[in-house]
C-alpha cells in the first residue's frame, strides 16, 4: 500500500493488561506471534529503526511493516492506545484463517482441539450441508453460533466467532496462544464493541462529532452513511456508519435497545470493525480490546473508560427482550386472560392451560441456563 504521510516517530509500545482471574478475561499474556516484528529493542543493542504511520482520517497510529516482496509494499500493524482499562471494550466478532493439510492431520483431531480450547458449548460440529465465504463446506460449532469452514481457499480453514460465540470465551489468552502460536493463524476480521447504556454518546452525538471533524485528524473526512428512520425517528432504532468495510476499517453507532424492541430505549452500541486489508490485525486485540478500540479513532473515543463484561451486556439484552415480549403478550392476549379466568376459575388453571415447555428464542443464550438467573 502507499503511505500518504509517514511520521518518523519511535514505535510505541503499550503496557501489558492487568491479570484477570475471574474467568472473563485472560489471566496471562502469551508471547507475541513470531510473524510480528518485536515491539521494543532488547539487550541494550541498537537495532534497525522502526517507524509509525498516522492515518490522517482517523488519527490511528500504526507500525509500518514491509512485506518483503520486490514491490516494496508495506502493511500496517495498529498500535494500541494507552491510559485506559484494557477491557473497557469487548471482542464482539472474530474471524481467523490458517493453513490445514488433511493429509497430515485429521479433521476429527482439529475439531477436538477446538472443543478443548473453546469449551463444551462449541461441540459437536454439525455439517451445515453448504459452503460459506467461498469455502466448500461449513460446520456449526455446537450451540455457540461459531462456524468452521473448510475446502478450497488455498488450503485454509476459517474459524468464525460472532458475538454470541465470543461471549462464551473464558480465556482469550489461551485462544491467542493456540491460533497465533500453534496454528500460525491470521485475523481477517475483528470487531470491538462498547455499550453506552445511558445513551450519553448517542447516534445524534456521533453525527455532530462527524460534522465537527472529530472522526478525522486534519485530513479528508471519511465517508459516512446511515440506516433507519432519520427523517422522522420512530423509536425503532437508527444506525450511523463511518468508513467502509472494503477499506479495512469502519465504525458503526446504533440504538441497540431500540433494535431489541424497546421503543426509545437509550442504550447505544459503538462498534469498530477491522479487516486485514493493507494491515495486520495483531492478536493482542483480544487481550487489549479497549486500547485498540480507542486507538482506531484516537480523537473521538477518549470517553471510553469503564470496564465492560459480556455478562452485563447479556443481562441488559435479556431484560429488554423480556419486557418487550411481556408487553406484546399483554397487548395481544390480555383481554383473553380475563375471559379465561372467568371460565377456568383460577390463575393456576389458566397458567396450566397456557403453559408450554421451552424458552422463547429471544430469551435463549448458550451462556445462560435459566433466564430467571439474570432477569430480576
């Protein structure tokens, strides 16, 4: 790629995250993947200088990494931001690929390694009987929403972990160690998310910041777009996009609570999506998600500070879904209940007549056995 502006600055090394022992985040940092250049010079020797590049549109700072081919092309490795809790954002999407030769190892062995790594919720692997993302075959990984794809694509395997699957990961350090060091995998997509439950940084605020140039750092404004009813907002949710996925980076801000069915709910979600176009997405994003989240838009996201946990997001989501379903049930069937009480004679008899086994789909999550454990 061509670099329109290079800042000849020493390479910036972020501090390591604090250890976590509650199972929701890594308790150790694995060694950095060998494919990446060292972040610091060690042993007191002066090595070759490294340089950083500042994206004029977003303020993101990246390490310049030559590809080594005859063209002299470079890729960029984003550098994390300092001064905030590393887990003030969560990983909400992960795609990675790695080489796999079925003549040297078995698919059964690969699946077992993933089950052991990711947990029992990711087993068994069920053939979806169709391809995905130009792979010939795809497998659903248990009840996790995770998917593994094989067949074609230069002999690679794709592991795709959407938001629900990511919320089931108990040890991101182990995930990094396996994929980066054992499999020599590369991240092709990573999404980091921050939930603003009070709506202090709303979609309207995001638009104001865009118009004021806060999404940039002195260069051209990145492109933007929107979805939902912006002409006459109806409480059903709006989304504001900045950047383009095809260019490797975008951010979206959307009214999450309203998307879940709660009219005018203030909950807003901010999501940064990174792809490996002209960049190496470092595996450290899984250990320092907030620092890379903020670093991707240096001048805009400094308000991100408080630690996030996946379980809190799940709790908020299930509470809103429960309220939405009960409100809908009251509207649709409330008058019927009055008649049923007269006919059946007691609330217990009505409940017995209406009750069915199971849980509504919107109140299901593989991390939660009983919705009542979270909905109080």
